[in-house]
C-alpha cells in the first residue's frame, strides 16, 4: 500500500508520506511507552504523549529514508523495481539505530516453517524476502494496468517464495527436532513471582517478595528441577551474607559484593509471610539466603557493587553498581557471574551523566549503572549457560557474540514489570524467538512480571506464563551446541544490500562523468 501511495510523486512527497506512515506504525506499536513515562517516570500525560510521539517520529524516519532512497535508485539505475524495493528497505532498516530495535520480519515469529531461514541470514534475510514479495506484487499491479504479460511472472513470486520458504523450513525443523530429541536434557524450572515495580521497591513488601521466590523454588525442587532461574534483579534483601573471594569468613553487606564467592544456603523452611520470621526470631542469615528451604542450583539477578576509583558517578563516586546474573551451586558457591553489557539508555544510565551531573538532577528516575566489560558463558557442570539480561535478547549481534562462547542454551532474565499490562511483554517475547533459530539454541526467559517462556531451537514457544499472576514453569531443555551460517557470517544479506547500493551509486557517477566528457 505504501508503494502504491507514493507512485508518481516527488522526492519530497516520498519522504513525507514515508515519514507519516513510519511514524504512525511506531507510535501505535510503542504506545505503551507513554504508560511507562506516566507511571514510573512520574510525567504528566501532556509530556509523556509528546515524548512517545517523538520516539515514533524518529523511528518513522526509516520509512521516509527508504522511500527517498528507493526513488533515487529507480530513477538512476536499470535494475528491476522488485529488487530495488528490498535492497533499499533492508539497508535503511539495518543502518538506522532504533531506541527499541525491531525489524519488519519479526511479525512472523509464530510462523515456524517460515522463520527457519533465519539460521542462514538472520532476520534481515526474512525481511528481504518479505519486502521483495511486496515489491513484486506492486510491480505486477503496475504491469497489469499496462496489460503486459510480465505481470504473471512477477505474480508467481507470491507462490514460489512462500513455497520455498515453507519447504526449507519444514525440512530443517524436522532435522533440528531430531537433534533436540537426541540431545541431553536438563530439567529447568523458572519462577515468575509477579513482583511489580511498586512491590519491588516497597520496603514493606521486599521481604515477602523474597519469601515468595523461595517457596516457589521449593515447589520446583520437589518436581525435579535441576536448575532454578529467577528474573532480573529479583533478589532483594535488607542485608545479605557473603563470603568474598580470598576470605574465610562470612560478612554482612547491604549490596552483594561483585567478588562474592559464596552466599550460604539455609535449611530453614520459609513461612507464608516474612512477618512470621520476625515473630519467630529467625536468624537474619536464614531468611535472607536466596537458597532457603531448597538446594537446587540457582541462577538469579541482583545488583552487585565493586570499588572503582575511576568511576566519576555523581551518585556513587568510586564505586560501580552492576546489573548482575549470579549462578550458585547446591552449596551456594558462586559458579559464575555475568554483568549486563548493554545498558538501557535513561533507564540504567544517562548519556554524558558523569560529564554533566546536572542531568541526574533533571532526570532523577534515570539509573547510573556501570556496564559489564565482557560477554561470557557461565559454567554449569558439563554445560555452559549463555546469559542475557533485560533486552539483550533482542540484540542479534550481541547474541551472536554470546553464541561464539559455545553455550548449550540461552537464558534471558528480564524485568518487564516497567511496562505493566500492555503489549510490550508479548513484543519482547516475539523479538526473542528469532535468537533461538539464528543460533539453534533453546532459550529460557524468566521475567518478574509479563511473559516468561521456554523456547526450543526451532523457535517454538513450548510453554509460557500469563501476563499477570505468580507462576512457575518446568521443562526439559536440550543441551545443544550448534554452528549456523548466521553465526559465521552475521547479517550478510544487509551487507550485500549496502554494497549493491554503493555499486549502483558508483556506476551512476561514472556514467555521468563519461557523458560529461
């Protein structure tokens, strides 16, 4: 429809119509951001809506730039329009940075046979084929109006492209299903305690939140879980007891030290509510232990802290605060830890905030965390766990880097509570599905609220929680290590499109130079 709308118009009209369409798509798709700004940014609706619109207008530039580039290429090259459409679209989609990254093809996440091709060229390859088919349909309509026989050839793409995609996907999905069946299985349980932002920050509820996680973990242990996963920053306690690396004694800390070597477990059974612990005089070490009443290995998210004299933070100078995933064995020994590498702008850090401290006063809800400096898979017995925190699971390049560490499966611990009962948790899940196909690894997603899920290496969502309510999930996860073409070559379809456009521009300039001579 957008190609039909801009036919025969000027470059300016191409830009404006594309900008309008792109802005509308992004504003409607990301309307839930306004709720985030109102509820948790403490903004009025009169400020939140314009800011949401501003983000939509920025991300809508992709359609404007695409159509202008397409018009230029159409007027200055002899290449078929059906090819110029996807080449220009994929190039702009790949190059323009988004605040919340998404691609045209991610809407196909539930069509399992058609997304299998992503193991070859990522989501960009699927986007290319989708947009190419649209370009063929548009050009066929134009040819049909001119009563040209070539219209039938173009229309045939509506049959053979989906047919080839479906056939490839069906064959590959069956092959991968056999590999899943033959792979060793690890029984993993995840806890979604339905802890919203207000519950998470309310000091009167923090203790009950921990008790809830402990009791739900006990249930998973009874059901045979070999590993239990809690969400991002799910561990909150007024104090924590830790033995640090190189130390023999257990110390008491307000925040977990980054060099924690052990967080001792407790054999005491957690009560229904934390107030019962106080009434019974339960030792603080017992009721603040993450592994209380169970000894199954635990992977959980928490804030950690370390000294860093170079940190010029206006809020905590000389110290790094990190968004960390910690892996404990049955005795509470720390097997490994991963610090979130890609921080969320404004949510976890404020650009230039250390250079201009006033920015932190202007944006008091903005975070000031330090990013991790390396990507690493965590060792777990004979296996390796690839951990992604928050929105890192929607970053294809990051997941490729993590997959190079040869994990046996992926884990995403995240906190979608910021977005409430909106479409965002489902958007997040849809974007994450493609990482499993691109890397042929299963993924376990554990969220504080929202949609936790198990996804197999074919991109099938095996089980998921509801949008609200505390739940546990338990599944057998295949321990696989795969090497896909996408892992080796990355987004080669996008690179080829960019190179092709560069060649057309070079060719056009050379032709003009020859004519002028």
